[in-house]
């Protein structure tokens, strides 16, 4: 019989790519969507008609239990979170509840479902490189001390250790992917990579004049989301659960991101088109994140396939195509 998978956070970029991957492998895919009349659910039904949608909320254990009963999953991928780091300082409590306590609720729902039905469920937790924060080791690996520098990072640490605790306390097949920054044309426009690709596209089309950013010297290890969801799936195919850093092993600055993005539209000197505003600086900056994914390579056989250059080009071109529809005379 075909496997069944339950995905929280399915309307985000990772959820969309993961659902496509699982569907291609013959899974029954169930997606948890929060609230009634959620506009994201309607868009999901249109773009991914193979996904069965179930209503639920990571803050409501009873709704998660109902979702588990409906999905009867072989695998659960907990991707749901308040995931915009800058927002987490403005709403630290909500971020902590959803991104932290939500993990505990999902783990408990899986445990209770297993105890009630006797069915074995494999669980994936979306951990984050933001947990490393004030980095204590370069590059960062699974054993690196966690030192989060944002409410989001703190909440992710809670979820990460809770996943380990359930694995060790209850023998659950629970694995965490410590994913470094991963992007795509499906990334939200509030994230810096998409903010840049969208602005560059609009500048090329004459729809805006400039872009305003924060710290141009911050460096990140950026990969393609489509590559990273493949690692999630591979983790749950292993005999033993474990934690894995997923990264490219390369680091690039915001300036490099701008160089590549503007080069796609033939602009070499972007200095007059980019403004720096201190309002966009983080209260506690994470300056250098770069991951060591050698464990994932050796155990999972995973490696990234899309380069940083190809990723940036993909995103700018996708936004040019999207923004072109807004020009007069073009169909919407």
C-alpha cells in the first residue's frame, strides 16, 4: 500500500516542494492548514490538487490528534512555524508558542496516535541554522554548541531538544534537519533573498527605482529549497533516527547576492540603487553561518545540486516573469 504523509506548514516553500516530492514517490499527501476559510488553502487546492487538506493548529493538541487520525500517516513532517526571524522580536510570545510549543504538541500527537493505534510513525522536525546564532565553531556541525540570537532561534532550540527528548524517552523515530538558509522563487517576499530578487526584477521593468536593506555584510549559507526537502525525506528512510546539518558549505554576503542578482539584468554597479537603513538591522546580528553537511553526505548520500549562482538566477528570472504580468497590456 502507498505510504501516507502528514505535512504541517504545507503552504510554505518547503511544504510545497516536499509535497511534490512525496507525490512523485506515490505517497498519499495530507497537508495541515490553520483555520477555516484560509486563503492559502484555496491556493493550495488549485496549485497542488493531489494534497488532501485537513484543518488544524499547532497550538491545539486536539486538532492535531484529529489530523493524525484522518491522515493515519507513516511519516510526519513538522515544517509549521512562525518563521520570519525579524518578526520574532516583535512577537516573541507568539513565535515561542507556535515555533517552540507547537513542536511539543505535534510530538505528543504522534506519540498518542502510536500508543492508540500501534502504528509506527516516523517524524521529521524542521530545525534551523538560526539555533547556532552567536557561532561557537566554524563551520557549524551537529555537535556545535547552540547559542541562538533571536526569539525564533530560541524557540527552534526548544523544539530541537524536545525532538531529541521524545526520541530518547519514547523510542520514537524522530529526526531533526538543521537546515541552513534555503531559498526559491516560492520564498516569501519578506525574506532578504526574495526581497532582492523581486526588487531587481521590478527595477529592470521600471516598476520601482531602488531597494532598501539592512546589513549588507551579513553572510549566509544559501541553498535551494528543492534540494533540501530531498534531505528531509532521506532522513526518514533511515533505520535509525538522527540529526543532520543540511547546507552547501559555502557562505555568501548580501553584497554578493546583490552582485549576482543585478548581473542577471546587466547591471554591474548597483550602489545608487541600494539604500541601507539601520531599521532593518537585527537587534542581535548573526554574522556568519556556514554548515558542515558531511554527515548527511556520508549517511544519507545527500548533496546539493543547485549552485548559489543558479539559485539567484532562477529567482530573479522567476520574479521578472511574475512582475511582467503587472505591466500595462499584459494579462494578469
